[in-house]
C-alpha cells in the first residue's frame, strides 16, 4: 500500500484518504452538489490552459514570494476554510494551520471548524484569517467577529454564496443527512476502517463545531446532527446593508468570498471590501455555476488594480497558481488538497500536501523561464 512519503501528487493523497476514511466521511469532503458538474468544471478550467514557456533565462533561484491582501506570503497560496475536518483526523484544523505557518502562507479558519478561534491563534500563530457564515442570530454572529478580533486575526472573510444549502447527493446516498440517525451501514463502515475508528474514539468521538457552541441553546454543536444543515441556520436575508454593517464593525481587512460576477464584485468593493474571493464553494452548493477560474478575467477587468482578487476551486497542482496569476489573480486558495493530506496523517499529511504544491510551483517556474512571481503576466499563457 502506498505510504505518505510515496505520494507524489495531490491525487495520490486523495487516494490515500479514500482508502483510510469511511465512505460517508470521504464522500462528505470529496463530493459536490447534484451531478457535480461545477466540481469537475473547476478542475477542467485549469487543465484547458497551456503555458508558452520562455527560455535562456536565469531561473536557478526562482523567487516565490508575493503579497496577498496587503501582507507578505512566501508563496501565492493560502488555505481556504474547510469545516468538519476533525471527523477525518482529530486536530486536523490545527495541523493545517501549523503547516500554513511553517510555509509562510495565510490560513483561513472556518466557522464550522473543529478547533476554536482561540486554539488556532494559540497553537498556530501566523497570518490568520477567519471565515464567517452570517447566522440568523445577529448577536451570536457579532460575537464570532469580536472573538476573531480579540484573538488577533488579521482578516475577516465573509461568505456570501450560501443562502441555502446545495443538494449533495453523495451524502443522501450514504444516509449522511439531517436529522442524522446512526445506521448499521455507518457502524460497518467505521469497523472496516479500524485505524480511523480507534483514533476518533481515543479523542472523545466525533468532534463538535466548537465555535458554534451555545448557538441555538445547543449544549453540543454536534457534527453528526448539523453538518449537512448548517445552511438552515444562515441569514438568507443578508444583503448589502448587512455587509456594510460588518464593514463598520470589523477594523481589519475584509474579504468577501463566494463572488462569481463582475458587477457584484464592483458593488462589493464600493461597500468597502479589501479583496474579492471568487468561489463557487468548491462545487458543493449550486451545480452548474461558472468555474472560479473562468470567472476570473471578467472580474479582474472590471476591478483593475483597485483591490486584489483571489480564488479557490479545483487547485490540485502548483502550476495552477501560475495560471491564475497570469489571468490576474493574486493567489489561489487551497481547500481539499490540504484536507486530503491531513485526513491521511494529520500534521505530517498537511505538510506533505504543501511540499508537493510548492515543489510543483518552483519546478513549473523554472521550466517556464519565470524568475519571480511578480513577473508572471498574461504572456505566460499560450493563446
């Protein structure tokens, strides 16, 4: 069986995660909505692009450093928020945050994380961002924002593309739905993955959404009861006025995540956003939505140099960062890639996933004749 050290790409880590996790857990992380058209489109958008490499340039020491939303980063990567990941490996949130700090890139903590805002700040100091789901309980939502500020998070990422939840049919087929009820097949799936089961049991069982503790008078924000229905708790009436209010409350950088249209991006910038995060939620919500990379050129053209644009969805290779930079993005955001690694081996797996992406990035820069991230432009791509 393949070992972690033998994994040479993110697909290898995905295969390892699939082998080591119960099916319902793997599918929850890996799957998309309905026919998974958008899930596949995110990856296909990168695969359609071709490089036009330069030659006879000194690329012996490629410079990978860049700026991401007003701060330094060693690479044009940042960690996207991924919720519920303690189901895969206890402490996976902390593992990925530590890996991000080690590699000098920003890390985004999900509202639905299985580590608290304060724990991440304590155990993984670095460039920390907090992703906010706007819950219908405004007082509770404001409390999350205050906690992030008090813990020293530099950036608030407000997710705006989830007025309701997507129809994730893999979850339905696996019986991983709300209201959740333990079924015999779930017990058997866990028993067939004894290493996973023992690790989870040794750490107190299925973890909780610790940042949601106290929400809706819940004594325990249990993943198995609300993981697939968190959208029911969101404020579907959240609009421009709500975003403007958050802009007034939050004094750090404000990034708006879930944008796909140039006109929306322009309006959001006028409301005070410091950056636009193009995202279709990894293909997990609206199936048939435009791939984030395909949305990028129009948004960059509309915004010019006013604010940076970042994006997630389908990032599986280090070369993807160069393709996105060539189309005008400042950085790409990594979600499932580090999740697969952490699912396999916690800290070591998260580090391995970033090692793979960084190696591919530097290798592609050399092969393309790119001396620094700063010189990447549209001429790097074949037309």
